[in-house]
C-alpha cells in the first residue's frame, strides 16, 4: 500500500512540474520570446496545453474575471500540494 501512495505522490510531483512548465511557456509565448512559427515550439506548447487544460478548465469556470491575470495554475498547485501532504501525513500513518 505504501508503494501505491509513493507512486501517486511521484505522479503528483511530475504533474506539478508540468504545470510550472506550462505557465512559463505561456509567458514566453505571450511575450514573443519563443518563435511561435517553429514546429517544435508549437508541438511543445500543444502538449503542455493538452496535459494541463483538463485540470485547469474547471478551476477557470469558478474563478472571477481578474482582468487578464490567470491564477488557476496557482490554485491547482495548491490543490496538488494539499493532496500530496494529505497522502504523506494522514493516509500513510493509517496504513503503517
């Protein structure tokens, strides 16, 4: 059971970094730092969008309009942090 919890925590950690990479990529794309016509840049951006958008879309539905500032990745990172800490502190102590 602990191996399953550690695998879930590892997956959450990986998704944490994917969300951060997606946020950084969106900033680079918005400020024209990366070449948007490059096929590799487009495929990386598309991959990051497809990986993060299913989790960010429900959060964006409930968020008020903040005038172009998107804090949904921060909220998702807080949710992931809560789930990770819950697994490591509460669930592991129940299993052991």
